[in-house]
C-alpha cells in the first residue's frame, strides 16, 4: 500500500533522515551484533533511498538491493544513490525478485505494517535469506495504527494487523528466530528486533 501525502511528508524529511542515520542505525548495529561489512543487503520498501544510504554508510554493507511499490520514490532513490553500490527497482515485498537463499541480510524500516497480507511478505523475506541470514526490522504495532492520529491522517490496512509478539511468532513460523526480545521504542510507537534464518 502506497503512502498518502501526509505520511509521505512525515517519512521524507530531514528529521526522519537524521533519526534513521543516528538512532535507527545504532539500534540495528546493536541488534546485528556489529556492522554488515561485506554483506549483500536487501531493503524492502526503499522510499527515497535514505535507508539504503544508512545501510551502506552506517552499517557498512558492501551492496544494497532495494525496491519500493512507488515508482516516484524509486526514482528519487536512484538520484540519491547515483554511483553507489545500490540496485534499485519497483517491486512488491510479497513477490520479491531475488533468488531463494541469495541475501545475507534483509532490512525493514517500517514497511511490513503497510502490507495487507503481511504474512506473505514475511514468507518472501524468509525465502530470499540464506541460511543464517538476518532480518532487522522496525515496525508499527496494531495499537498505534488504531489510534485516532493514524486513522485520521494516514492510510493503512486495519484488518489483520500485529503487535510485536504476533510479528515475532509469524517470523518463527517461517524459520526466522529472534536474537532477543522485541524491543519497544519511542514510547511504544515502534518495535524493533532481529531474527536469523535457521
């Protein structure tokens, strides 16, 4: 599901970019147990390319493959990442165009809660990860999506949503097992975590 104009503005501004480069990068580095040096990383839902930039510059990945449903966002990401080791395309997290077992790490900067059939997205992420591969995720729980602010100003699927424990259980069902408990951040507005493919 594409972002509406209000959410696009909220996700594509200097404050959000700074937060990704500092706090979110630090969370993911800690959850990964270090940097992602030498790794091929897949970012699901790349937006304008800030996440891929973080993966390369703050987490040290060798190469990023990234996609987004919104072709306008992919074009902005291409401009931002021109000349960098990043392959960008329009794509769907429920039908990832990567070979099975071909990716070292998948990074989700808050995309899966936008997906109506999010369990399919988790299955696709599990499919493309190599054995021992890592998923780093930041997501928005059901209670936030049901709040007045989210219902009024953003567009999200409201059926079949999840909280942190339900998300972790679905990961486990697909062979992605947590490296620790799901952590609530920003007063419970987000949760973050990591899971490895067995």
